[in-house]
C-alpha cells in the first residue's frame, strides 16, 4: 500500500509547527519595530514639509519614540496568530483521503 498520499499524524509534525510559531515571535518583533520606525519617519517628514514644524518637543519625541515599541509588541502577538491561522486554513483546504 503506497503511503505517499497519507497525511502525517506523527508527533514530529506538531513539534515542527510549534517551533515555527515560536520562531514567528522575533520575526514579528523585528518587522513591527521596522514598520513603526517607518511610520515615525513618514510622520516626521510630513510634519516638517507640510507644517514647517520646528524640532520636536520632549513630550512628542517620547510619544513618537514609543511608536516602534508598540508596533513591535503588536507584531510579536499578530505574527504567530496570523501564521497559525493561515496554516490551519491551508490544512483545512486539503482534500481528505
């Protein structure tokens, strides 16, 4: 009997998926932090060019400085969740044999 088309239910498959979900946390942190820096840069460029803004005040620097950290936290949570959701959807689309 050929076993090439049977789905794998071994424990190694679950461990590999768990390892990938755990690996998505630092990836989400890095991408979220870079996205936050990009948003902060865009806001700064728009403020200087459109509104002829002066150098930022201390409070606004603190607020904009917290944006990359907030984006990193959001990325750390969303990346594994979205990966697991997408992975589950792919496995649900496979035909049952």
